[in-house]
C-alpha cells in the first residue's frame, strides 16, 4: 500500500526491478543521432540496446516530419566533408526514390521521404543486430558514488525494468540521463521555440507567411514566420513548418502537453484560414499527416569538457579531437514573433521576420573565411560522468554555435562518434579520456570524413 506523506508527496513502496537486459552499450533516445550511435557500436561487435519512447526511430526526422538534411559538402560545394551513416542512409533511400538531392542549395541538400526513412532505420538497426526497445521510456538511473551509471530504468508495456551496461549514450535530445547524473545544464530565457509540422495538400503557390499573418487575428494565433518544403517525387503535398509555440520549454511535462495541443491548433487555424478566405482551394485542401511529437529545437544544454563557441565556429577553429564537420549557418529562431536570424561564413547576415528580410554583414567582404567548422569530442563528455557520452542537441555549445550545429546532418555525426567512443571506453577507460587519435581513426575506418 502506498503511504501518504506530506500534502504533496506520496511514498512509493520500494521493489526489486527485473534486469531486462545486460549489454555493453545502452543508447537512450532513438533519433538518427541515437540510432547511428547504436549502429556504429554494434558494427564493432558490441552488444547494444537502444531505447526510444516513440513508435519509431528517427526523432524529429521521422516523428517530427522534418525532411531536410543540409549540406554535406564544404561551403563552396567542392569537397565532401560529411559522409558516414548519413550518406549511407541517403544512398539506401535513393534506391527507393525516397530522397531528392539538390545541388548547390544552401537551404536543403537532401529532401527525404520521412516514412521511407522510418523503415530504412528499422532495417539498419536490424542488420546491425542492435536490441531495440520502442514505446519504451527512459525514466531513471542507478548511479554509483563515483558518478558511474550502473543501470538505467525503463518503462514500457511490460512495466518497469532495468538495463545494465558498461557505457551509456544519452541521445534523448533533452539530456534526460545527463540531468539525472547531475551534469550541469542551462535552459536559455530566449529558447528557440518548437514547431508542429503537418503534411498538407492544397497550399501550393500560396504565400503562407503573408496569408497567415493577414488573417491570424481572426483565428487567435500569434504573429509568425516559418517555411514549407515539397516532398520527393512531386507528390502534391508539402511539409509545413509555418508556426512556433513561443515560450514553451518542452522538457517540462506541462509545457510539453500545452505545446503539443497549441501546435496542432495552429495547423487547424492555418487550414481554416484557407477554407474561409480561399474557398476555391477547399477541394484540394487535405491534412495528410501531423508530426506525432512536436518538433523541438532547443531545451537543456549541458556543460562538458569544452564549450564550442560561435567565434570558434565562424572562424573555422580546428580541434585535435574533432569528430564532426559542418557548414550549416548560425540559425537562431526568434523566441517571439516568428522568423530567424542567419549568420553565414562569408560575413552575410539576414534577419527574416513576417514582414520581410533585413540584410547586413558581420564580417568584412574582403576577409578570407573558412569553408567548414568542426565539433570537438570534448563537447560530449564530462570527467565526473565516467561512463556517459552525450550526443545530439544537448551537447556543449554557446547560443550562436548551437544555432548552427543543431541540424541533423551535423548531430548525426555526434551519434556516430559516441558509438565509436563507447567501443573504445569498453575496457574501463573513462569516456572523457578516450584517445582522440584512436577515435578519429575508428570514425574514419567506419566511413566518416575526418579533417
Ligand atoms: C520544426 C523544426 C524544423 C527543423 N528543421 C531542420 C531542418 O530542416 N534540417 C535539420 O537538419 N534540422 C532541422 N531541425 C533541427 C533538428 O531536427 C534537431 O535539432 C535534431 O533533430 C536534433 O537531433 P537529436 O537527435 O539531438 O534530437 P531529437 O531528434 O529530438 O531526438 C531525441 C530522441 O530521443 C527520444 N527521447 C527523448 N526522451 C526520451 C526518453 N526519456 N526515453 C526514451 N526516448 C526519449 C525522442 O523521442 C527522440 O526520438 C528542425 C527542428 C524543428 C523542430
């Protein structure tokens, strides 16, 4: 029987938890970041489990319907700087005509069919013999006094269980395990807001930014500015990410619930505007799909052995322990009113709002500039968490650097690095002491491009 304590708490009786499985590496969070971490570790012959709370792998790229992977070439589109599992996945999707490749396009290099990606990730996980747990939530950890994680607790249809492992990779985006390890984190006051995406037919050719803001008062939705993208193979459906739920920290359960419902209300408002003000479109108008989980841009960001700064990024600082390359511009969505600011390597800067764009420069036109940036492994590890590796959008970067590296083609590489680093830490080496030369060597062997 539960014992009632003070007014707002209740004591849960203690109980023994069954060990669901014992593995070498346990990955929490199954976006491409987490899935690629698991696959890289499993391809080294390790026993690997992956835990994902939703019904599929892929995170924002599948559940969130976000279908764009950015540039894998340098800033002048000359040299390949990203490969590994991202490119392998793209090649596999090409065989199914499930990806559109756009040449010299700063906004989208690969446009993916997110449903085909879902099935492809299943295949990759299966082939690598990773032990998958879908519909399974990470919900706590057993942590020793020296900071080592002994096991994590999970919950699913079978109830509560535990997974023991030598090394744990936190790829939950929000850093749920890292938080339980008491790794310090921050949540910005001006968080980049989340978005509910929808696949919608019948909006082709409408300037949604203008149309939405013209009619938004009538539908009680805030001023906003987003984007949309055609899906591969010319289907008459676009993915629309037109709105934001401002002020929501979706690592907070109450705010997450509110944001999910509010984001869906925005989609309906958008469609109702068309029904009312463009009745001639009603016949084509159709909501095909909604993101099964609101797309998160930013929540907790954790401190690690190194914080990547915007200065390092935009000046192309080279790191001895670089594990990822990227070119995606600094892209910070405004916390209110919609739109974003882009800061490019070549010195251009543009602020986009619902009512237009304003261009300026942050670097002199005559200055030389780097063609890509790097992420050091030290942004993913802490010395007080000896068997934890962080991967994905929780890693240590300041606001500007974070605005650039948070995109998938870049985050995917942090997953791959985490998987390879976990294999190197299996002999008991603390994760923060993994040899960067060996790590880069392993990454390169597995198909990643190390510069
Ligand atoms: C609307 C929108 C548009 C975007 N546009 C682009 C774009 O065009 N191109 C681009 O590259 N990037 C884009 N981004 C950014 C990009 O999608 C994210 O930054 C990126 O997906 C982060 O990857 P991640 O693996 O760290 O996190 P996520 O993709 O959020 O993955 C985290 C995973 O962990 C799981 N998880 C979380 N908590 C738990 C738990 N407790 N137990 C088990 N599982 C858990 C989640 O279900 C999820 O699968 C966009 C983001 C949004 C929201």
